C-alpha cells in the first residue's frame, strides 16, 4: 500500500507547485480586473487538479527521473530486481519486507532498538494518503448535500408572475445574450437573491423583495443575470470539486474563497453598466445592505450561494476598482492557458522504475550459491598434470559427478525460490502448501501454482483444477515434469526431491498463504524449501509435516554429506548432516525468535 502513498505524495507536491505558480499570477491580475482574477483562480485549481489526477494515471509520461543519474525517456525498460543472493551485493533497503528483515537481523545481533531500521518510512506516506482520501470523501459528501439542498430550495420556490420583474429579466437577458429562458421565483429559505443552475437557470428572490424600490430591483436582477451570463454556478461546482481533491492545500482553500469573491465583483461590474452607472448601483447596494435581514443561509447551500455579510465588502471593493484599467482578454487568457499547461507538464514527470510489476521469467544462468562448491571445470583444471591410476580416475569422476549433482540441485532450489518471490509479488503472499480446487474440496500442490512463474504457462493451462491430481487428464501433466522439480538421482523419474514444511509454525502453515511481515524471525533466518529423498510425484499435494513437539521429519538423503535448503530471502545453503536438531527447529519456525548460527 505504501507505493500508492508515495504516488499520492508525488501528486500532492506537483499540485502544490501549480498553486505556488498560479497564486502570484492571480494576485497580479486581480488588481486589474475581477474577471481576470476569477479566471486565474479557477485555472489554478484546474491545473493543480489535472496534475494530481494524471500523476496516478499511466499517461502522460514526458520525463522519468532517475535517482543519482540522468532522467530516462518514457519508453525505457524497467530494471528487474532478482532475489537477494542472485546479485553480487545486497540491494538498498527500500521496501517494507527489506526494512522488516533488516530490523530483525539487527535485533538478533543485539543492536539497541533506537539504532534499528525504522518501518515508519514505508508507512507514513500510506497513512497520509488514507487521511487525504478520508478528507476527500467528507468534501464529496458536503458537495452532494449542497447540491441536494439547492435542488430542494428550487422545488419549493414559488414562480413569480410579476410583469415588472419579468420585463426587467427579458431586457437585461437580451443585453447579455442569454438564450435560455430564466425562471423567476421567491423562497423563504434565502435572505438574499441567488442565481442557480446552468441548463435551466433560475433566479431566487427572498420574500421581502416587494419592499425594494425599482432601482434596487433592477440592480439585484442585473447582478444575478450577470452570474448566469458568466456561468458562475457551474464554475463554482467545478472549483469545489477541485477543492475536494486538494482540501489539504492551504492555497487551494484560499483560492476557492477568492474565486467566489471575484465572481461577485465581476458580476457587480457587469451589472453596474445596466443599472444606471456605478454611482446608482453603489447607492442601491448600500440601501440593500442597511435594510438587509441578517438571517443566515442554510449551511448546506453556502458553498454556492452568496453570504449577506459580503455586501459591504463588495461596495468597498467596487469603489476602489472603479478607476482601474481592464487588461486585455488575450493577456489573461494566455496566463490561464499557461497555468493549466504547467499542471499537464508536471503530471508527465514520473519517478524512476526500479522493479517490474509483471511476473518475472526464471534466470537463464543464476549466480553460484553462497556455499556451493566450485564448478566442475575449475576442479578439472586444478587436477595434477600427471596421469592418474585407474582407481584415482574413478574416484575423480565420482567426485565430479557428486559436485555436478549438488550444483544442479542448488540451482533447482534457487529457481524455485525465485518463482516463490515472483508469486508473492503478484499475489501479495507465498502460495499455500495445498491449494483447493473450484469445487471446494479437491487439493492441489503448490508446485502447480508456481508453473506460470517458471516459464511453464502452457503446462499450467493443461492442468485441470476441477479434477484430482492423479486423474486421467492430470497424469498427462505429471508425465511432463519440469526439470527444476526433477530428482537429481533419477532423470527418468517423476518424483521430486524438493518440499516445503507444513504445520502451524512454518512458513507454509497458513491456508491463505504467508506474507513477508508474517515471517517474524526474518526472511534470511527462515527455511522455505528443503531437499529430501522422499518418493513423491511432483504434482501430488504432499509435503513434509512439522510439529515442534515431535521429532523432525526426515530431511536430506540425496547426498551423504548433508542437504540443500532455500531460505525465504531466496538464498540457498548446504546444511551438513551433523547439524543439531535445535538449529533446524529454529530455521523451520517463522516466529519462534530463536537465536542460532548457521552451521
């Protein structure tokens, strides 16, 4: 989940950059014209929201960052990260599982808790993303309640048939090119006039509108019709939706409040030209403000309807802006386009790709195991130059065969361990030891589940999960045994030497599969796969049962000196036959917190 957290954090930073760029432009233009100020405030909200939303989408990607180097182009290939021991050096601790493993290793070494790696860096971004999502949900609820309240207010409003008001509406509507018919209604839910809707525009008047003079009625209707002509109601909904996604940004809150005020000021400037001039309009507004009913609008409708307390502020600002020159439309349209384009450009800057998300194919040639013997070729080169006796030849040939078999078995375990990690990458957990078929009762082996991650997709598709492992159809799959599961002693057998240990204390003891965080002892200290000479067909759902209160199951038997094991971090070790039972118990359990040293 922390990957989503980092993605959201990157998106929030990009949105903040757009707000930082748009706010000074808004402050510069609002001193020239409320119209330009409102457009730039809305453009800043839209540009930041575009940067936020497009960052979580796969497109666009103009440029990809690379930590510690140059950026890469969008079409670059992702670097595949293999398990720990298939690389010469340990990777940097960046993931949740790696942090947990490093923390547990530090605990086993006796390092104080204050100096151990902290899990917080992998979690705090995810918690912040959850907190931001909860705030977005709350804002979405508020938006829905506001729209519902406005709808109910319009339904309850009574349509007016006053010829005087209808004549003013028709006259002013023609002046501003309003093509839709405007409904005029009165309601007791409001204390001021309001313009709502865009497809079916309406002007709602308070019940005391009859006490207004003709000049005051003309001023109010001119102001509300200016809002309809400018499309301020729809712009307010869009702006609130942008605020909903950026509610944690202080500049977003400030720009939203300023947008509403600039819309009121721009409507005042338009209305003043058709209400007898600025002086007459100011006088009408002043009389309305002094005689205004102080009843507040319901809280649900406040995001879209003006507040009575803004009348005096509008009067003051209208007087100050009376002598200011209006900038050209081309100038503020260019700035609006620049702010939105900045958001689109920032959305295309992506972080580096460090790991492929898809299942990874097996390595063609893995690095030799940590404790593996030297390759056969090296052993042959190191042989003495003199011609050995026949007995010495036979002994050397037997030694080479044993080394080759050990190397092949170690490589098989490494490939199976890599497939286990690929399965975890896709499903979020290791496969369970026994998978139940679609009928809810037929068991199947974990080896079948690993086939797609071993390059055996076609074989996996042949297997029928609705039939037992030894059914007529599945026996054909048994005969096509992949070499990675085959016993190294008998190349013609369909029996396997590689098993997992089952039981409540083991990695494969959970029916739903074990996650990295369930391995409390650390992935480098816990056994995942073991080599054993048990005659079990590779598709049969049978493994080695383990009980801490019972003797250990029979491990090894393939080699006289010991047996191979694969640990949960992907490494492969050769355990000598003389190993103590206490050490094996500690290796098998995933949460026993036992202290031990590898033999």
